[in-house]
C-alpha cells in the first residue's frame, strides 16, 4: 500500500493545474453546434499542444506523442474535474473509434481520421444496436453487399447517440451472409451525409433535457468503397469487442462528486420548516450512499493498481459497471425524494431545483443501467467469466 | 501509487488460511460449540506461534509491529474459517490502546499477548448502547455495576473496561467481586458475557483516555468488518461450489440465471466492500484524521451486505442450507452476531454523519 504519487507526478499535477488556471475557458465550449464548433476545435487543439488530450497518440496522427502513463491520465482527469472543465471531448469518436483505428486501422485510415477526430473537426456516431439485436448483438442483420469496388448497405440501426450531429459513423454490418453469425460481420466507416441515409431522432424518457440525443438510422443502398472496412472483412465482431472494452473503460463515474452535490441539495432543501438534512431517515439514506460511493472510489483505485501492475483484476474488475450505474440511480432517487412533491418539476419550470439536474440524472442513470450491456447481461458475465458458473444451455431449435 | 496487498500480506493470508483449514476445520468448530467457552487455548497458542496474536505488538515486546491492514487480513481469515479466538479484543483493540498508553504495566501485558499467554476480554458496549440498566461506575478506586455483552470475557485472564468515555480500566478475570456469566447466543463461535462488578479493585486505571478509546474502537470496527467480510467470502465460495455441483431439472442449478444472478449480486457487493476495507485499514495508520469516518462506514456497510450475502448464500443451497449438518449457519450466525458488537449499522451511520458535521 502506497497512495503517494511521488514527486515526478506531483510536478506533473502542478503543470496541469497551472495550465488550467491560465487557459480554462470562461464558458463551456462543448457544443457540437456548427456555428460554434470552431471554439471546441480551438480548445481541443490547445489541449493537444500541451499534451492534455490525445496525449499518447503518435504525432504523425495529430497527437502529442507521449508514452502511455496511466497515472498521468488519472492526474489529468482529477485536475480537469477539480477545475470543472471537461478534458478533451466525451464522445464516441475519441473514446471508441480512435483506439480501434490505432489497433486495427490501415495507415491511410489512421492518417485521415485520428487527428481530425481528436480535434473535434469530425464527429462520430456508433452504429451497433438494431431493433432486433440488442443484448444479442451478433444477430444483427443490416447488410452490406458487394457491388463492384463498393458495398451497398441496407438496414436499420438504433441507439445511435449523436447521429444527428455527426459527420461519420462506424457501423457493424453483415458482409458474409453465409458465415456463422459472429464470423459474418464487418466494421465499416460511413459518412452520415451519404445518399440513402436517413436519421430520425429517437425521443427518450429524458425528454428535452440533456444533450445526449439518440437516433434511429435507416440505410437504403448506401454506397461506400470497400476500403472503408476497418481490419479484415468478417472480423468486425472481434474488432467491435475491442471498441466495447474501450466503452466500458470510459464508463467511470464520479460518484463522490454526485454525492457532494446531493449533500448540498439536502442542506438547502427544507420541508415544513425543517432542513432535510435534519431528517434522520434522509440522513441515514445519505450515509448508506456515501459508504457505497466510497467503496466504488477505492475500488477504482484498486482497479487502477491492477492496470498499472498489468495484473488481472479477475471478478473484481467485472462488477464496476453494474455497481456504479445502480449507485448513480439510487443517488438521484434520494435527491428526488428530498425534493418531495416538487421533485417532479422539469423543463426549467418555475421552482425547479438545480435546473432539472436530478430528474435528468435519474433518467440517464437508468439508461446506463441498460445501455452498454444490461445489468442482467453484466450478471451473466460476472457469474460465468468471474465465478466460473456454467453457461445456460441453448434451447433446442424450434 | 499502489493500492493493493503486498507480497508479504498475500503470504500472511495464505499461511494463515492453510493453517486454519488444517488445524481448525469446521468439525473442530462444531466440537467447540459444546465447550464452556469456544475460545480454545490451544488455538490461541497456535495463532501466537504463527505471529498472529502479536501482529500489532511492538517488536521490542515480542510482536511483529505490523499495520492494521495486516491485522485486518488476519481477522478476515478467522472470519473466513469461523475460528473461535479472542483476536478482535486481545490482538487488535487492546494492543492499539496499550501502544498509545505505553508504560511498564502495559508492556508486560503486550508481551503476554504476543506470546499467546494472556487473553483479554473487552467490555465497551455501554459506550454505544445501554440496555438492561447496564453501566459501571469507577470511584474511590473501586468498580461497581454491570457490563453487558462483553467480548471474550468468560475465561479471560484480564478484561479491558471502559467505565466511561474518558477512562480505561484493566481488571483481572478472577478479581474478587467480579462475576462473569457467559450468555448463550446464536453464534457458537464467540463468547458474550455479562459482567457484574461489586467493589472490584482494578489492576490499572488510565485517565484522560478519550482519544485512545476512540482509536481502539476504530481499530476494532475495521477488524470486525474484516471478520464479517471473510465470513461472507466463504459463504459465497460455498454457494458457488454448491451451484456448480447440485442438479435439478437435469441441469446444474448454477446454469439457471436466477441462481447465477444471486451469485453475481453477492460478489458484486463483496468486491467493492473489500476495497473500502483496505482503504479504511490503510487510513488508520497513515491518514488518522480520515480513519473514524471510514471505520464507521466500513463496518456499517459490510454489516449490511453481510446480512444480504448470508441470506442469499443460504438460499442458493436450498433446504440443505438450512440444516445443522450443512454447517452454513455457523457463518450466518457469526455475521449476524458481529452486526451489533461495536455499534449497529444505523448507529454507525449516525456517527458518520456527525463526524462530518451533518447532524
């Protein structure tokens, strides 16, 4: 046990802190809106120049070119969090496509896409799920059939977050209809503006609040060159799994921060003239949540140590997503209870608290319990891969 | 940055677990439930030979002067094997208090603990829960009154007592005027005692010990949480093993999602709690200002998940899990008896809130 980072890393922390003091934007610049996109691009480019974004991506591909160092990443995240600004851009291009291209892409694909993606010049959406293929993703049916040097894509994708604001999509399609279901899939890069693509917004339970817009995307004979395949034809399933691994890594949550916000709310909120923090029942629930938040925080440190030592975390590494998502939902549930009958106020109406944050947080956490592998699929993975319990026998074909 | 166990700690755990598996198997625990006191002297001596009883005793007094995390790993192994031993009081709480009070008397006791020659009971229940008009008064050098649910005190050589939140007293187990009655509890692996004091002269009294008592309770809470965590760990192992061999409807029951998910939920609660426990134990030695809050949260949280895990692990076994023969109840009862030993979860959470100024 040694929780010190040591002088070299503390110096790095000071450097990040100084950078943020000097350059932190006065107002948020995360918007993908075309009129203000240049602000995002400028801010991301500045971060790359200083090595706080795209840090380990080679310079030839538009990155900073540093050696990977997990502790530096942790320190950057901590300091940006502390300053209340997003580090880089929390989007599927940088977090999922770029690592995939670095691992499986051709030289041409890397040179063309990585730099612009990291700088926010090209925005990506992920096209995996389909109406008939959710937990059983490998059963997907969107097809890409050969037509000369091209593919023609037809089918439908769902849960494509941000497709309405994206320039490009990375899509899983079936290219080898004769092959086994896992072996017939390819990973394709497709411009969202291609003829034959129709993006329809999918309204979710969170309604108007929250920028995370979902869509359905319809493909009708969408033409892309065969060179748009990442990796080899038929290897899309394997490649997608690398991407999903990156998604799960990026599902870390800041439970401690949410808990502080909840405590602040409870201090401010009162009912019948009594501060809600004075209510023993509410206070007890808050303390139960604090214990869970502390558990997840230190569990994160334990998992980080495993990564630093390149040790396998075993079953302990499989439980994080399940537990964090439920914890987030439970924190928003307490917040909503604390607000009592006013907890349902929404859409920036009069008397609404925290600009609707808690209801939106509740909806969004519920979505995350399901998205990225449902809680039930997580429990299958934990018990089968983590505890070695037998798989459920496949039913005999009907 | 290294948040994990060292090679030495992993070895300590491995050595202890293999010793307990060989020397104190569940059959031995069953025998001891019929003894007058389950705290068998032979087990205690063997633990001393392994260095476990002196784990927090300074090297100059024959101990190994290790950290609370090391002590917690021992407690966890004892919980895992449901071993009857007065470890929590004698090897954790008493050494933590005596180290802070360093003097010639306490040195002698610490030496005896490390050598496995002395066993201490601890009577501190009234600091957090007064029932049955319990309470002891120390005045004019004499103790009078009653202490309830004292730990490991029916056959102890000495008892460490807290007459109030600011003083510690040491009493001989055979002191004239002291009447110790073991109370039967559900947990056959521990000893809970009622102590009646009539003009009992203590061996030693330590005044102004408020901070020492708090430290002692924090350490005890972390070690007790570790004991429960170890017991939970074993129950999950037993449930998973059973689910992997028991067949119903021509299938291993572990292949049914209903059963699988019960197991997944148990381990999903356990692993982050283990991380919390490690941090709390580490904080006790290196970040003492954080320790009281973490000790409360660790014990409260692990007591809560302990209740759930002990119930679910039993259910995975079906009817056989409810029988005496299957032995699971030793773990179930050890977990449930720990729940209120050093403050119940609700009390601990209220203390956690008050430590942060939220009350």
